C-alpha cells in the first residue's frame, strides 16, 4: 500500500502560477538517504530559477521539456522519519536542518 503526503509541485516551468498543492507518494529512502518530515522550508534563488527553468540551459540537467524533480525546496528543517540501512549519525525522531544539495 502506498502512503500519500501533500506537497507543492510543479509539472511545467513558469511563474508561481504553475505551483499546485497535490497528493504524492511518500518517498522511501535509499540505503544512503534520510527521509525528513519537513516542518519548514525556504524559498531561495535556486528554487526560483528551477521553477522558471532559467537559465534555459539548466533544463538540460533539470529536465527538458518538463522538470524531472517536481517538488521544490532546497533548504529544510524538520524531523527524521526514516533512514537508509547505511546511514549513521541520525535516527528517526532526530530534529535536523540543512540543504538538499
């Protein structure tokens, strides 16, 4: 059974109007990843450029003609919900913050 969560997603590049609140499948962390229940996220220039697909050449990496990763948010704070089998130093329940890049 897939568990859903709500996220702000964008299916196409453009102005803030392309953002939508949707139900998405909750991710499962790979062996070297951490799943964080986000309590706060910022909007920064990286997110702004990713949403707009600018500069245009960035689309070669982030997806053409539509974005590969459809959820914005690079800076986060929250609680560790799950960890991959190779993760050391954090465990579910730990409060964390950082950036995703």
